[in-house]
């Protein structure tokens, strides 16, 4: 039988970008202290102010359309058009985020829901009304625009934008064609919405009765809780495992058809834009060589030894429990020790602040703003969005959503999301609107870097052997989930898209076949599950439906942050460590002002080198050996 549910749950429940906690049915938001809740008046005082900007944005869009056909008349016209587009973009952040953040605090907020729909429709119109800009710029020779940039200082900030645009020139259609293609974007983007409707809006979570008589509504959060609960029976965990899988298995044909349409849509758009493959379309704009993608999946797939060693080690020690007849897939969430500690939010946030000391006092002081100014919505409440994220509101500040529940996972989620927030803050302070937004290829570096800092801080501080085992497992799980599993998914996506590009069908069985081969390569046959639920992980993963070819960047960012962290913490000399720190801070400040491969190379990372990927694999090997030593000290062989 295949070992698949470990890595499925690693993504759904343990990766800090989308950590999911049990949704509270009885937490009244009014009972939470104000200091633990967002202050959204930093964006707008009320809906009237929002309405004013909404209407202002519409007027500016109409003004922008009036500039069509005038760019070639001179650099002043080009500058005026680009600056107006930036002003529209900056306002759009506030217009969109204000209702979105309110909706995420309360999914039953009908006003926020309606305003969010208005914002989405306006954004769709914005894309159509601005579709003429790029073709018109491309009709002006690049040499001429470069002369304009040289002679007009205010155009300098658009130099990278222009270079990137001409880099993609062969894939930009004429004005009429671009406008025609823009009408299909809402259809393309709807696949993610359909997936969310299937898995969230239209989902009725079943009730299950546990052996202790407790009746539980089996949401994802409750499933995570049951998997980790040492006080429940193995039969309880198996019942939860079977029930959560049945939610997907009963609609498996719909998920397969939906994913096939995602791949078909990607390929259709790629062909329309003159790309040779869907992967090329995703990588080309940022000048990311396809070799980086292939190097990642091949290197990781061929070095799964440390991953399998960890699975075997976990099986060995969890199997020692007297209440287990046989270690199965539904037992993989159990703890390696009986360590059980709660981490109050105040203590956790203090640790996160102290852990970033190596980045300097200025960085620490900026991070204090996150915790002291109601930029974090800390605790779960009824109808609040589950999980955790950082939302950058340009021109205001970042907002972090948490569902803090006093667990070690939550502590590391604060570190992760605060890393994102600090990246946003430093970028916005140092970049104009056009280059403030870092690419996904870079953005996960800051979050995973901060997690590494927190781990080392805690390992240095904490001496309790059981807590140290919990910390080591935390970091190991981070690597297996963020690095190995995301690479696994990247390989799956590539194989599925290639079938469509070759004119081959994607069915339930072909998707299962792709997954089975990958599962055997990555995880072997160490843990048994239930045969009827094998190889349907692809139905659980929202990212492959909503953001194709996105997840590989988690792995490349993880590798990049590992290299940078090693240079800062373990550099050969004090001078080299200081130099590495300054390069890293410059990376955070640079936002999206250059191609991401260049940005990372300036920070000391070359993802074309196999050694960069191997550094993470070797790190996992080291941590697993260290974990084994700690377990032997505590329990013996």
C-alpha cells in the first residue's frame, strides 16, 4: 500500500502558508480584546470612504482609456500613462483589500461580500480597459524608449518594466487579440472558484461519533486535531481518515474533469501566446530557466533517502505504543513523545522578536510594529477564515491573519507570516509602486528564513529532551512538507500538463497512475493506508487548481533561504557573515525591481547549481540523525 496521507496532511495542515486550525463554533469575536484584532480603519474609516475611492478608481480608468494612441508622441505621454496606471493600482489595493479582510473576519458579513464582488468586477473591467497599453508600448522601438528613460529621470523607475515587456514581446499579441484574450481570463480564473465551491461552500461536513461517545463535525481542522490526539483510539483515527477521504472520493470524477480543464485552459492560453508549453509560459516572463524546474524535481526525486529514513524512524518509535496493533497512515500525526505544552501568544511573539536579533536592531524595531499596532488578527472566532496569511495593503501596511491556538505550529506560523510582512514592509518603504511587489519566486525566502531563525533560537534556549524532539520534528516536517512535497506536486503538475500538450486524455485513472509512480519514488511502501483511497492526493490540493506551476516556488525559496541562512549564521568570518546579512536585507528591500534569478544571485544563491538543492537534502539528513540521537537518549534503541 502507498504512503500518501502523510504528505497530504503535511500540506493541508502543517505548511504555514495555509495552516488550518479547528474552526471554533463558540468563539464570540466580541469577547476578544481589541489589541488582538485588526484595526482596518488604517485603510478606510468607513464604507463611505471606500465608495469614494471605488468611484475615483472608475473615473481614473476612464481617464486612462483616453490616453490610448498617444504614447508614441513623446516621453511625457508615456510617463503620464504609466504613473496613472500606478495610481489606479495603488488605490485598487485598498479598494479590494478592505472588503476582503472584513469578509475573512466574518464570512457571513453580507456587506463585505457584496463589496468584494463589486471590487472583483471592477478589477475585471480594469484588466480590459488597460489591455491596450502593452501592445502600444511595443509598437514604439525599445531603443527609443531607452533614450526617453535616459532623458527623463522620472521614467527610470519603469526601466525594469519596459525591459521585461520587450523580453516578452514575442508573446504579446496585437491590441485586438489581447483584448479578445482578456475576455477569457474570468473563465480561466473560475476553475479555482469552482474548486472552492466544491470543497468549501457546497461541502457538508459529516458528523462522526468517537469511541468516548463524543460527536464531532469532521472539518479539516477537526481531522487534524484527531490525527494528533494521543488520547483517542486507533479506531477513531481510522474512522476520521476514512470519512475525510470519502468526501473527495465520492466526487473524484468531477475533480479529475476540473483539473483536466485547468490543464487544457493553460495549454490553450500558452498556444494563443506563442509558447511551446504551459511551463514555458509560467517561467518565461521572469527569465527563469526551465532547467531550474527540471533540476529541482530530478535532484529531489533522486535523493529521497533522508525522507524515507525519517518515515521509518517515526514508524519505529510510534509503533512502540501499546495501543497500536499496526502503524497505519492514520497514525502518522501522533507525537514521538508525550510532550505537551501550550505556548501563550505573548510568549511566542516575544520569542519571534528575539530570534531575529541577528538581522539587526532596525529590523527588530520594524517588526515590533507588527505586534504593537493591531496589524495581526490573532485568535480564531466564529465564521473567520481558517489558516494564516500575510496581506500587503500598499500605501498602508501589511495585515497578518492568524488563528493562534497555543501550539508549536502556531508559534512557527507567527515567524513565517511575520517574515512575509517584514518583506512587504521593507519593499514598500524602498520601492515605487511599479516594483514594490516581489515575485513568488522570491517571496517565500523571507518566511522560511524567519522559521529557521526561530528554530535555532529555541534549540539554543530549550534543554528539555522531549521539547527538543518536538522542535526537531517541527523543522523536519517543514522540510518534508515545504520542500519535498511541493517538489512532488511540481513533478505531478508537469507530467499532467505534458499529457494534455501531447493530446492525451487526463482521467481519474491516468491521474492516479501519475501519483502512484511518484509516491513509490518518494515514499516507498513504508506505511499502509486504505486501497480505495490511494493516489487521490491531487483532489485535495487547491493550489494546482487555482495557481498552476506555483508550488515549485515553495521548494526553490526554501533552498534559497537555506543558503542565505547558512551564509549569515555560519559564514567563514565575521566580515563575510555581515556581508551576507546586508545582501539579504537588500534582497528584502528590492521588492520586484529585477528578474528574480538575478535578485537571488546578488544575495548569494544560484539555483542552477545542484549543490543549492542538495544543501536542503543534506540538512534534512543532519536533522533526522540528530532526532534519532535524541530518541535513543530518551527511549533507547
